[in-house]
C-alpha cells in the first residue's frame, strides 16, 4: 500500500501552508505535519474514515478523514493498493463546492 497525492491535493496543501505561514510559520508547519501524518495513518487503516456523502455520485468510493481539530478533510479513495488523496479540503468552505 502506498500514498499518492494528486496534483490538486498537493496544491491544496501548499495553499494551506502559504496561508498560515503569513500569520505564523510555526502553526503552518504544525498543520502541514498533522495533515501528512494523518495521510500516513491511512497506509495502515485505509478504510478508517467514513464515505464522503457529498461525493457519493463519483465512480470511486471517496472517503474523508477529518484532521487538525476538524478544520480540514483529507478526501481520498483506495484503489489497487494505493490510497489516492484527491483533495485537502478546508472545512470552512461551502460544502456544495466539494
């Protein structure tokens, strides 16, 4: 099993880091580390998170793991021995945009 970050997920993570770095670089690193550590947990327990109901119409069973005190979600699916992270979602956004 391995983790695959899509281009969009990596960009999401970069945007989150850049946003918090302007305010507090220590917090930016803390958030980055927690998100990446949460992704690593998925290697051992890929089905730990519930299916994301807002993405039920997609071909793959997308799941969402809530991280960093509920501020972010790792949106992912499992396929052929890979955990594919498609988005790092900021939970303050309109859920319709997911």
